[in-house]
C-alpha cells in the first residue's frame, strides 16, 4: 500500500516527541491507531523507521532521513494552503494600480510603503496612466483602482479623496517673478507658458484655463511636454513658466523656483477611484488599508 500526508504528519509528530503517548495526544488519536499508522508507513517505505523500546522511541538512520524530508514536505504543503487561503481572503495576489504624476509625487509612495509592509504577499503592479485614460480603464476593469487628478463621477464607480495640494507657479531661477515670495495667477498673464500635452493633461488644463479666463487672459503656450520631467526641464531652460501642484516640493528641481499662487484657493484633489462592481478580495484589502491611511491623516 502507499502512504499519504496523514502518515507523514503522524510520523513527524512522533519523530519530534519520541513518545507514543505524547504524540498520540497531539494528534488527537489513540495510541493503537498511531502504532498502526506507523506500521503502514514502514510497510509502504519498505524499511524500519523506528526502534521501539518499553521506555522510548528512537529513529533509525532511515527514519532520520524520512523525518527531515517529511518536515520539508509538510512545510511546503502548509505554506501552499496558507497562500491559497490568503488569496481567497484577498491578502495575496496582484493588484493593478494606476497613477498620475501628481499622485506619485505626492502621498502615494508613503501609502504604498505602508501597504507593502503590511501585505508582502500582494504584488502591486503600478501603471502610469493619465487621468482621462484612467476613466476608461476603471470602467473596463483593466486596472483595479486609479489615483487620478480631480473627480470622476460615474454611476459605476466609487471614489475616495486621497490627497489635496495647492496650485503653485514654477518659474526659472533668476526670472524677475522669482524675486517675489508669492504670486497670483493674474500676474502671470503676460508670460510664456509650458504645459503638459493636451491629450494627457486635458482635465488639468481645462480647469486651469477656466481660472485664467476668469482673470481675463488665456495662457500663451510656448511648448508642451508629455510628462512632469519634461515640463520641469523646459521651465529650467527658460522656455516659459508653468502652473503645477505643490507636490513639486517633494522633488529635486534644479533651476526652478516655486511660488504659491494666492488667488487660487481651490485645491488640486487626487482621488482614488474604482469600479463598484469589482469584487476582488485584493481590492477590498487595499481599500481597507487606504481608508485607515486617509483617516489617520485627517
């Protein structure tokens, strides 16, 4: 006959205790049943594993080898079972998380450090994605959750405000405006601007341009860049100025001066958005951590 995991667990317990009575108690079986299990195991292996005396039990050389291997097998199986149960409970697997420049330059790295430390078995797959593209990806569930600029109001989604920043002006070092401790948006009306491209930064541009029109001007755009690094480079090169998020304070920025914009009291929100029909246990785990993080900063 063969043997199974039950035989190996019983043998490992007996090998640890070297006493039938204690081993039987740990296993919750009668001593005769344990003896029979060991006899079946020895018959299946084809050699003696135990030396039985009236006072104690000893392992044969073959028994020592099998004990070592049995403990490895049991450990691997227990680990596999634990990982399987964790996956069912939403604490292992892969989570697809999209982010924007403003999010990754703000609080998101702090939260991800906390989450990764608490849930090392969950792999967070980070995907850079402009806000407008996240809207589509969330509804199609090609991502599990997005950290995007502004709000996304849709009957199929749920959201949580994650971060709020201020509008700031970025001007080249040595620019006349850099001599002022603060600025207003209206004071920028005669400057050349650099911005993110219209396809990727469309929502930010739309809202900022509305603020400019309310002050009687439209930005004179000199050049555009596809990402924040490109914007910073153009400003540092003296191509123009820009309006950005105060999260820029977390970044190195040679050749750039940052000034608050006092006439823009509105905030730049970073919102976590997900599809309400997404039943992923991983997402539930992520959201519980996210809520604790945001509540702790309230």
